[in-house]
């Protein structure tokens, strides 16, 4: 039996018990209403630079899709989780232009 760490209920004696394990999905805010901040970060990365995009409001799937577009545009790797996108290297100007073409408001820090 596979254990589920997110499920706090182990066993219930109530015969009418129904466990609702559905998480609420975060609604996608239109790009023109979002302000994404673009910064160069090298903290806790062994001196390597990454372009950090924060401020995204929407579901995790939309974040990963946007990250994939940006990684392809820059031709590098990266990741997307917890509302942040990491692009390996210093690509602040390329990321800014790509996001503005998609309709996002951006601010380079």
C-alpha cells in the first residue's frame, strides 16, 4: 500500500466518512495584470548565476509552460516551482523581451 504524506487521516470508523482530498486550483491571472520581477541571483549556487523570475500568479502547470518557453527562447536549462522560474545564466534582457511579447509587465531588479 502506497503511503500518502498529505493525507492526515489513517483510519476512520465512521461508515459515512468521505475524504475530500482535492486541492483548490489557483486561478490564472491574465498576463497584463501580472508584474513579474526579473533578477540575477547567485546565492547558494556555488557562484553560478541564474536569472530568477518571481511574482507569477497562477496554477503550477501554467508556470511550467511559461518556464519551458523561456528556457527554449534562451537555449538553456532551468526549473519552475513554488511560483518562481530559474533560468541558468544571465539572460535578463532576453527574458524581459520574451515576457513582454507574451503581454506580461516586467521589472528588472
